[in-house]
C-alpha cells in the first residue's frame, strides 16, 4: 500500500509490544537499522501484523515488511533474493500468518496442544494440488512444501524451542551452497551431475543456512545439529537430522501405532509417513519416480532395527551405507530432470 504522506524523520517499524518474541526481535533490530534511519515503535492496538513504513510513506505489512528489511543487511540479503523467485512470497506470507497466529506461544511460554481437527492438514495439500499442471514443476514443489509443512505444524502444534545458536556457521553454509549452486554446478559434465550439485547447494543454502540463521537470530535452537558427526543411524535420524520431525511424529504417529502394535512397527510407520510426505514434494511435482522416496525411508527404518543387533564398532560405517547408499532413490532422476534442472535455469545457475 502507498500512502500520501512522507515522514521527514525517516522510516519506522511497528511491532507487537505485547509479544515477548517480537519485542526481543525489535530490540535487536534497533541496533541493526538505526543507522539506516529506521526507528521501532509499538503497533496500534487494532493492528494484526507488523508494519514497515518507509521515509517516502510506502507501507509494507507482515512477510513483505520482513523481506523488505532483509535487503538492507548482507547476511539477510539472501532471504530477499529468494523472495524474488516466483512462488516464494506466497510461502513467506503463509509462514508469517502461521507465526503471527501463535506468536505468544513461541519458546514454550504457553500451553500448546495438537489441533483437534486434521482438516487443515488435509485441505492445505489438496488446495496446493489444484495448482498441479498449472504451475512450473519446481514452483509447484515449493507450494506443496509450504502446504505440507503448514499442515503438519498446525496439526501437531509444534513450536520452536528456546536455545542458543550462532549465525556464523549458517552464513558459511549459505555461501558454500551459493557457490555450489551458481558456480560449481555449471561445470559438471552431465545434466544429472549439474542437478545433484545444484540440489546439494540449495539444501546447504536453505536447510543448513537460511533456516539456521533465522532461528539463531530469533533465539531458538537449530533444527540441524551437525549430522555429519553422527556415529549411529539412530543418532543421525533422532538427534541430528531435522530434529523437528521426530518431535512432531512421536505424538502423531509413533505413540498411537505403538499402543495398538509394537515399537518396531510404530518406528516403521513413522518412516512410511515420512516417505509419503516426500512423495508429495518430490515425486508428485516430477510426475515420476513414485514409490522410490517411500522405499528409501522404509530402508532407514529397517536399518534402525538392524542396527540394534550390530557391534558398536560396525555402526558408523553402517550408518553412512544406509543413509547415502540408496539416496539415489530419494532424489530420483525424474525429480532432478523435471524439477531441479528447470529451477536452476530459472534462477540463472545453468544455461
């Protein structure tokens, strides 16, 4: 929205002073943006989202305000660049709305209960599915990622935990990922090689980089905890790789299935669900490779059951054989060829 007045005193950021998380972020933001002419003030009581009002009177709200601020800092600039990719701003806005609706419960400061209805977890992916065939495959993938993540988070009531994280390691991973995506990938001799290197770069930039930095800045513990240090398969999946997923799946899948069957069956059920979710964001956009991601995750579940019977000295090697060996089935050729490579061309990583 463009207003008709100009604030000669510079721009301002309006935040919810009743939200402890928002206030903590605002105090940090004052240090970062005061030299750029922005001051931070509480929102009016009837406002429903944060506001950024520039010195020229241009008003940004919610996710648009965060993205606009991100362009001014070198370490948040990649978020602004990512927002320029078609299809990303709707995901950012959906994420912001989810955050805003639960901002008073961040960090475990109020009681969180799983949703009483699974309807949103069903409706969001179904709504995303309506765009299948209308959007480019890689844009549809990101839309489905947002729908699946939003649905599962809403269903389980998961919230980030307070913790201490360092921005530095995340920035290093973002820069390394960018180097792989926009530098190394184009020198690979075959398209599949380009796609694999580009995908690894994207994972480093987003999963290990941008998300890590965002959580560290906000004062939350990281989702990834040095997975390369894992010595066992159970440590890799339970404590180091995407620690959010086990937290969400335990009450949603593991405990209910275990009550009716047994712990091994419940464990396999969790990995089967993970496989099905990956089918939605990998195989469905690629229109091929169906079943391969599910097989990959069932192998992981089976590996956990086998690992318990192995000597401890065998477990590190066994871990990486199981995790890396069948990864070709997780990110299968149809996904690389029909989703990853077109996305890389769209962002200028390859010709």
